[in-house]
C-alpha cells in the first residue's frame, strides 16, 4: 500500500462533544508511514483520545505501535506483566487464561482504576499517553466495564474565577505506595520498592507549552488526598469537590468497549476511570502500554504562561 493510500483509506470521526474520536479503516499492526503518523498525532492532540477499531495485535505489535509515539514505561511491578515488560495486564483473568477470584490481589488492585486518575502520575515525569487494547470485553447488554474519560482542559476553562484562583498555587502529593493502601487486601510494598518510587508533588493546574500555555486541571484520586498548603481536612474536601466536578457529563465520554478496540489517550489532559462490572460473572482482558513523558509538569508561574491569555 502506498503512503497516500494508507492515509486516504481511514476516517477519523469525533465520538462526543467532550473528547475522543474513532479511527476506522486503519490497520495499525504495521508501522505507520510518516504522513499517516502525522495525521494521527494531530488527531491525538485535537481529540485527546483515539479509538482504533478492529485491530489484531500480538504483544510485540502493540509495543511497536506504541513506540512510534515515544519510549515506553516499564510498569513497577513485575507480576502484572506478560513476557514483554512494557505490556501491563489489565484483566480479571490470569496469564494462563483462568478467571481470577474476586478476592485475588490482582483483581482488588484494579478497583483502584475505578477512581478518576491519570496514569503514572506517581512518577516525577508522568506519562504522555496510555494505549489500551481490548482482547476480551463485556458482552452487549452487560452492565459496566466502560472506560470513562474526563477532559481537564474543558474542566479548567469552565471553573468559576474564584476556584481558578484558589487552585492556582496548589500542589498534590502523588504516591504509588498510597495506591496500594486504598484497597484492603493488596500486599504492602517492600522498603526497596517504596524507595524506588518516592512520593512526588505536581501542580493542580498545569500549563501546556505545546498548546500555547493553555491550562488544565491535573489531579488524581487513586493516591494521596493531601493537597500542599492546606490542612488535610480542607485538602480532602477540595479533592472531593474536584472529583465530583470532573464527573460532570459535559466533560466526559464513556467508552463502551468492542472486541479489538485499541484506545489511546492523553494522560496530560484527560482523567480516566474504569466503570465497575461483575468480576465474578464476566471476563475482561485488556493489555496496556504507557508512553513515557519527556518533560516534567509545568505549573502556571512561568513567565511564558503568565504572558498568555490563560495566565
Ligand atoms: C488503566 C486503566 C481502565 C479500565 O489500565 O490504566 O485505568 O477501564 N484502565 O480498565
Ligand atoms: Mn489508568
């Protein structure tokens, strides 16, 4: 297939007013030609979430596709990975294909995905994108199992001015060890594991140099609820407000999985969460790669950010 043919054959169609587009007619199991890659990158920047329909990908193809957008992260815990260390197993099914018990730590661990979060925010340099491939998804008519997304650019823009001012100087503590403490039944981390991932703080308002310093909200609810500069109680109350605010329908899109969907989202500007489903009844098998971030998060106090309309 020629370069022109590859890009001429697929269609990119928005899936909601809030965010997201679906890409139909593009096979991503082979390397994308430069022209197509440029179109996909632009669409990703514009829509923040892309769903490539009808993909058939072995793990090494998933990794090869993902690497076109940057180097990949390696998940901190080995027991969630398959033979490729860059591939994270998001499933209630073991690597051997057996459905796991409801109380299996791997299943409990995934309950954390049910809270609004952005992937690997526990890193000093958090991820750019996550890429999730649907291998076994819930049948039609089954309740839950969607992945919800919320647009933090739109959410920031719609904040009342007094809330923008209140949030502006704040940072949140993001801690991998705390993720492990939220759900009872997950074994604690060893001292060595904890030392490898010390807590970090990130600004609650971040600016995006590649978007003319536009601002977005950046927070998580699967780690610590502490917000620097406030009492723990006030920080928790404010965090609770942010969680409710992020759930407003006008910012959200809930993706109902079809078999062989490949969903890629921008962790810099979206939050996401898994919607609960009956883990004892249904099998759900997804595999994820994570494109590493290349810069640390920029807060709103840089002169460049101040000089723009959003500053
Ligand atoms: C993830 C995640 C959501 C889901 O893999 O990072 O949050 O719906 N998954 O499984
Ligand atoms: Mn996640």
